[in-house]
C-alpha cells in the first residue's frame, strides 16, 4: 500500500501496488478496476497521482481504458510468466558490443537514491519488502542519441557505499572490482509498450512511439539474485532475434501458457 514516508514517489508506489494486484490475479482479465475517485479515497492521494499511475500501466499494456466506461485489466500476455535465461560476460555487455562497431557508448546518470524496496521487486531479489535498496537511473547513449532508460535496484547490504562510486562507469565492472560480485546469469522478459511523455522526452522521441521494455534479474556465480533492472528501449534502436532451433512447438508453448 501507499507509504507517504517512503522516498519512492506516491504514483510509483500506487503503480506497483496495482501491478501486484494484477499479477497476483486479484483482478480478472477484462475486469473493471476501481474509479480514480475510489482509488484516491482508498489511498489518501490526489487525482493527479492516481491518473499518472494508471496512465503508466496503460502504456505498459497491463490496463486499457474505454472512454466513458472506465479502465480494465488487459488479457495476460502470451508466456507472461516465462523468463528467458541468458549468460553474462564482459564481451556480451551492450557497451562492449556497441563499441566493437566503432560507435561511442556512454551511461549518463539521471538519479541515484536509497529507497525501500517495492514488494514485487523484493520478491525477485529474495529480500524483505521495504529493505533498503539503491535505485539507480541512467540514460544509455550511442554517439549523441539516447537509446534506453535503465532503472536498477540493488540490495544496499551487498554493496554499501555504492552511492559514492562513479555511475557513468560499467556497473558490471564496479560490482566485480569494488565488491567482488561477479554477475554471471540473467533472467529476462521483453514487452512492447508505448512511450509516455516523460520517457519520450528523455529518449528524444515522440510520445506514443513504440518501445521495448526489458526486465531482468541478474545473478551471481552462486545463483544469488544481485540486481533487478528495467530498461525502456527506443523501438527504432533495437531488433530482437530468436533462434527457433531448440524451441518447442507453438502448441506446447500455448498449452503451458494456458496452464499457468
């Protein structure tokens, strides 16, 4: 629920609370959610805060609105609960690959703060909800063009003093060199979304433009979850390749999705 003493913005707390309710199935697909007025009364917040949280969930595809009727829960995405497994190495880092093509790549810090971990992210990091985590927002730029906005959450207990490190440097290398933490494995999801006005301004793109959200949990060599990151990538600066060689039949995948 909403904690007004939490450093996290109220709209973000509400958004994560609504997201959790949707993902836990407390609202069925196509169910109408409470009105903005009801949400405000339940949580003691302003209509602006409630509308911002709902608008972002609509942009993310978790909700949809029908003019004059209200806001409803979207149908679950195909394989919504499936995470792809990828390996991490210095050679496979985005920065390394971009630079190997002769292009400049840099991380521009936007903000760095210490917050109480939202419940959904705490579950992924296997820590207590409300535990102290670092939240790092950075803009990744190729030459002079913004490519993606990355928001990273990492348990403060794993890397005390991280807020005093240079966040324009590779986080992969900082964790390895300064804390002896080696990231080895990712679990990732990819979801198409439309850019809201705030993210569009940072990415120097038009509001409503297509983007790709990459959510990942990065694990250590010992398979302990170290960080959660959510990247919003410009749709015109990414391409997804899928190797179907070892993929099961679409029929099997559809059956698993329905079974979930």
